[in-house]
């Protein structure tokens, strides 16, 4: 009974945030509403596609990596996403986030990623065979096989021809390890908007 009440309360809060966000979008005050909500909640996904350049922040970690218990990351990442989103918007770009957990069990990875705030997309399970880890560490945009890390990419997208085309993708930055990530969070917070 207690769990059902907590679940219902959580759904009600999430619905309130989504309804508030949707109202702001429908009345043309989307950026103001998102900025105001982000001050409290950190980053919130935009839930829309638009043609142009998109900046994507990709967090790769696991429930057993150093980021899982480090408050500087747990509390700083949602605020970092909000700052990066604001910086992308100022440059005329859209922004999204991807959370990748290389845990073997999906439930462990989801629990870990949920501690870090909102993501537009998540991938978890299968350890290093996870499709996200494979793509962003071993394949297309390869880098060190180490967690935690944050990869910042830009890509040109065109969702207007009945399909979504990714025309070009490039790495803007990659921070590997807790020390680099924490330093980046602190630097971006001090410059308000990032790369």
C-alpha cells in the first residue's frame, strides 16, 4: 500500500512537470519555462526534432564506477546538461542527452542513470556489448574503454523528408575519468554555457 502511494505521488509530480512544460511550449514560452524549471530540476528533454545542428552530450558509466557515488557528478550532471543546452540554444543548435550504463543487468543501469537526472535516451545492459558503448567507445566515434566518460558531439540532422537523416557527426569533446568530468562540470558552471 505504501509503495502504491509513493508511485502515485511520483507519477503525479512527473505529470505536473510534463504538463507545465507542455503548456509552456504550446503558448510560445518554451525556453523561459525550461530555463525556470531547469533551475530546480536541471536539464529537461525538449521532446521535439528540428532540422539543423544538434549538440548531444553522452554520459557513459556504470553503477559500479566512481560517478555512481560522487555527489559532484550526481548533483552536477543535471545542471551541466542545462548549461550545455542553454549554450547550444544560444548558438542556434538543438540539444539532447544520452545516458549509457554498461551494467550487465538492465535494472542496475536504469537505477544508476535515474540518479543522474533526465536523459532524452538511455541504453543499459550487456556490459561492453551494449549498443551505445559499442558505438561510442569501440566503433563509429571510438575512444578509451573506460568509465565514467562524457562525449560531446555535434551532428547535422534532417527530420523533414519522412525519415530522420543524420548527415554528419563529429566529436567536440570527450572527458574520461572522474577527475576530468568534475573539472569540466566546474569549468562549465563558471563560464555558463560551455563549448
